C-alpha cells in the first residue's frame, strides 16, 4: 500500500505540526529536568496531549537528572518495558511501576 503524494500545502501543514510536537516534547523534558514537573504529571497528561503520548519512555527517563541512556535502558528492562515503547503504549501496571520507581529514587 502506497501513500498518496501530498500537496505542497498539506506537506507544509504536516511539517508545521511535527515541529510543534517536537517543541512541546522538548519543553516538557526541560521542565522535568529543572524539577518544575514530575514524571507522573507527564504520564497522566499524555492521555490528553498527543505530542506527549508519542514521546518514547526512554526519552522521558533520560530527561530526569542523573539518568542517561544506559541507566534508562536498565530501568526499562527492570520494569519490563520494551525499549521502543512510547508513553501512550504503557499498560496500567507499567505506568504505575514507572511512577513508583521514579518516586522512590
């Protein structure tokens, strides 16, 4: 199945929408890094915000102070979360385990 070619205006709209989503995710990660918000708030607000719902869980963890790529991967493996998982794709138990893990650390 091939996608139909986009017109110039449709392509420009899609590029603008993608740039806005990236900016929203970057702003949330910066607020998380500065301690202005919590991971639990981000996970709960992802239900209403499509840009946050599409953020990878690894990116969310890496935005926390003191957690890099290796530690984020180890945390996700420990919690049973796939490396490619996005916030929207987390199950109820995975969400709760992630929030509990972040809160205790």
